[in-house]
C-alpha cells in the first residue's frame, strides 16, 4: 500500500532521530585524557535527538499539573522524598519536603569539588599537581582506584577529581577532602556562598564507621580496604540496626533539597568559582557514569545533565539514602533546571526509587521545555505508573536493595554504573549481591 506523505515524514523523522541518537553515543569522550592543557575537556559535539513537533494540547505543562505529579511520585518513593526544582532563568521553584534534612551520601562530593576548585582559583594548588596515594588511603565501595592501584601510586589531582565525580570514587573523595582543607573548610566555603542548609562534617570512611557502629578502628596508618571491610562487617547486627537508625537522624553530612539547589544556583551563576573552573565542574558532572536510571533516564536522548548521585546502605530493609542532584539543560531557549531529589528511610527497591527520581525529572522537563520546536520531546503521560511488575515484592515491604548494573568490589573492572555501599554488607543486609 502506498505510504501517505504524512506517514513518510514521520518515518523519516524517526530514522533521523535514531541516527543522531546513535551518533551521540559515540561522539562523547569519557576519559580524563580528553582534557586540554587548561584542564578542560576537548570541545565535543552535542546532539539532541529530534522528535516530532508536539502540539500544546499533547501534554499538560501547567504548574498545577507538575505539582500534582510530584505529589504522586513522592508517595510512591516510600520513606521520605524531598524535591527542589528551580528554573534558573526565571527563578520559578517547585518544592516538596524542601526544608527536611537528608543524608547526602556521595552527593557530598559536589561541595568537596567546589572547595577544591576554589583553592585552585586562589592559586593555592593546581590540578596538575602529582600526589602519592598510599595503601592506607584506599577505600572500599564506589570507584576503581583501589582495584587498579592495590599498593597505591602517584596520581594527579585532576585524575582524582575526575574519578570522584564521574565514578563516585571513595578513595578520591576522602583524599581530596583533605586537600580541600577538611570538612570544616568545605562547610565554611558553602557558608561564604550564602548557603545555610548544606554541611560536610566527616569523610566517607568516618560516615561508614558511624553507620556500621565501628568504634575500635586502628590508627589510619594501618588502614587498607581489607581492614576496613572486616571492621564494618564485624559489627554485630543488633548494633548496626541501632547505629543505622541513628544515622538517619544525624544532622551531620546532610542537605535539604532547597539548600542543594541553592548551591547549584550559585555554581551555575558563576558565583562560586572562576569561569574556567565553573565550566570544568559542570562539564565533569555531565560525564557522571553513576545513576543512569535516575535524573537522565526519561529525558530525550542527548540531553545535557550535569549531575551527582548519592547511594547509602540498607539495613533491616531500610535504605538510608538514594539521591541525585544536578543541572539539566533544556532545548533551544528553554534555559536550565537545578534539581535535587533526595530519598531517605525507604523500604522500596533501589530500582523503584530511581524511577521516582527519573519521573520527577521528566515532569519538570515537560513543565519547562519549549513545546513548538523541532527539539520538543515526545510526552511521557503524566499518569504513567512508577510501579511496575518488577515492584510486586515492594508491596510487602521487601526490597532488592541494589540497582541494576550496580558495581561491586568483587567486579572492579565492570563498567561503573552505580555506587556501591561503603563496604560489602553482611549477609543479613538487604543489599548483598
């Protein structure tokens, strides 16, 4: 049967979208070596897969519709879910549970990066500086430095910076926290920027000690990944249940959703760093390899998302934290969104919580992305369920704990798709492999 002209146009658009979408996958360098001598990544093409023009009537983009959708998603997440979304150009803001505090987990690596680059701007350090990473500096959990350098080794600050943000490497973050001047210096810099509700108090390993109830750690000069794993797995499970509950109430190393988007606003506006280091930080966050099922998951192919995830352990079926924060670039003249979605104390599976984060980002996209444009996105219906057949076990409070593709210490050479817990949990934990 002869193809009608309108159908032929649709078919051609689909072919073009697929071609450009595939092109985007191969056009994006991921290695730190792609940086120029100015510590910037080499310029690269950015593609947004074109889609059919969607009439205004195809989706409800009102503020009321967005608020209704977010309210629905918050209920699906379990535990407590906080949301703050700011359209950076207009200042319009949507907030749910925005003043509650949430454990940042690896989101705390963003404030560390800001303070580190501030020291670079002040001429106190250079990202080209080479440092010695000792065996006692190696950490369990996210990242691959410990597996690639089991005896330690020499690395540049730029390599550590890249690993901290793109792979959420715990060795890199604890090392750079010291270079940044320690938790007090990081928090002081945040206060200097006028942000009150974000605080950094401990290193990753110190947070893990508190969560797992470790009180008898040897001097840090004797640490290595094996020693740290034994310490944390050696804590009695009854003790861990108590300390894990206390961890959720601890104000240290927490952020409110509103505080985090305030910090991202300062970054985007160039108030936190020089122009060069602002661009460097945002660019590096755009290369984040963790959390593909979170903020970027339901956005059109090629969308620029500069983000940082945070994931913490689960004890007795309760996940302490599962987060994603970042800056989303809208197509055309749509502007940018600063977004923070933080979840604590949930018994849902990690996959289900991730879908809640993804749907929140998509709902925000549908509110602010331009409609009458070749770059307009095909709509995801507002009523699309977050719950799927895979979540049937969640109805009884069961949880699989881990996200699909999550990296474990036992597979250090696997692609880094998600952060693992600070240490492999004991057999009674809900997130063991």
